[in-house]
C-alpha cells in the first residue's frame, strides 16, 4: 500500500491475479481469511477481488486515504460473510434461482469487468467465475424475496403506522402563483436588463392602478404560461428558484411582487391562493400507506433474518492482525485466531 494513501491503479491485472492466478496482491489466493461453521471459507482471492471492485466503484477518482480504505475493507468483509451465510441458508431451504435473473447479473458483471480487454487465455476462466457469482447473487435474491414477503397489514397495524407517520401523508403547504416574465438573454448587456426592470416596474404600476394581471401576462409575458394569463398552478417548496421563492413568500393573496431578476429575465409574481399543510385521511392514502408499511416491515424482517443467521453461525477470523478484520470484529460476534 502506498504511503499516505491507496491508489486505484492496478486495473484489470489486479482483478485477474486475485481471481485466477497463483498470487493475489503478493499473497496466496487460497489463504483463508474467514471460516464459517468450520467449513465455509472466504479466501484471500475472494476478499481482495471484492475489495478492488468496491474501491473502483466508490473511489472512482483513484486515490483514497488509508483510513477510509481500511474501513472499506472492513465493510466488504462483513458483506462477504453475510453473503456466505445467505447462500448456505438458501441452499438449505432448497431455493432455486431464476435463469433470467442470473443472466441479468451475468451481463452486468461482463460489462463491469470488460472481458474484451483481458488476455484471451484467461477469459474462459473468468467467464466461468462470473457465471458462478451471478448464480449466487440470483439465489440470494430469491431468498431475500421470500423473507421480505410480509403480506398485507392488519387494519390495526395500518392505522397505527398511519398515526405514527402522519408527516408521510401530509400535503405540504403550497401556493397558486402567476407570473409575467420579460425575457432577457443571460448574455445581454446591462442596458437590456435595466430596460426590462423599468418595463416590469411600469407593468406593476398598471396592475396596482387596476389593470388585470392575466391580461397583461398574455400581452407581455414570455413564459409558456402566458396563454393562461400567467397561471403556474399550485407550486410547493422547491419548485421555484430561490429568488422566485423568496419573492412569493413575502406576498399575501392578491399581491404582486416587485420586479425579480431571474436567469431567464425579469419577472413579476402574483400569489393567487395559499393552501396550508393538510393531513390526508387514511382512506385517501390507504394504498400508499400499505406500500410504505410493507417496505418498512420487509426491511425489518430482512435485518432480523440476517442477525439470526449471524447469531447461529460460528465465524472465525483467521488473520485478526489486519486492520480490516480488526475493524469488522468490533461489530460482530466472531472468533479471532
């Protein structure tokens, strides 16, 4: 590892060595890193190739400090252990993976590893390995689908979930806004912007003297809403630009803003209506509430299932001197050797 940081520069050759050669990163690829229940091992090759791929995806800029890299190694080690536990459980339950799911994962892996760039005499070995990994991933997904099949909530559970998560079923406050936009090109000279500001001021004065905002929007506005009298409909926080939002936040219904300089030009805004936040009744949001409940329960079921697998397994770290394994063992009930 380079002093002061780790560089992601080994490319395909690193993966090739970790996967199919006799030496991976200077160590024997069949060296056991983790043993599960005395028989299910994670090898150095498994670990190093998984770390390499995770680093390539997360640290695409190619350089990361040692602390973050070691934390990544710990995270990957934990994921590999979970994967082995899940695979063994799926096999014990007699689950089968879907061929189309396997193929989808295989095609994704082929794109990730760019097999065309590898030496021809190694492609067959690597394709076989990618097929194996794809089949394993599909099998884990089959198990996950089974565990997360939580069904439909009982009415009392749904009502409790609704009451505890009212913010998820609340329509946020919103405004009905109209606009008159005097378009100015961003690259236009300052004189053009001053002219638009002056024109907007005159239009505002006409509105304050009784002229109809919608009629003037149809006549002067360059916004697509002009043919609707400038009506933008209801908008909520985040739909308008910061400057526009600041302008309309100060307005009461019926009031027109001072001219506001925007990227597209100079605008006048009018607030036509304000609607406060409103909690929707359960009957109106029942389908969404059921979906959110199922998602939450599925996530809980999956985490509980994983924890039960970890609790039942005997996990042995065979080389506890490495930083990665030391970080990971702080989070798991494992035997260190």
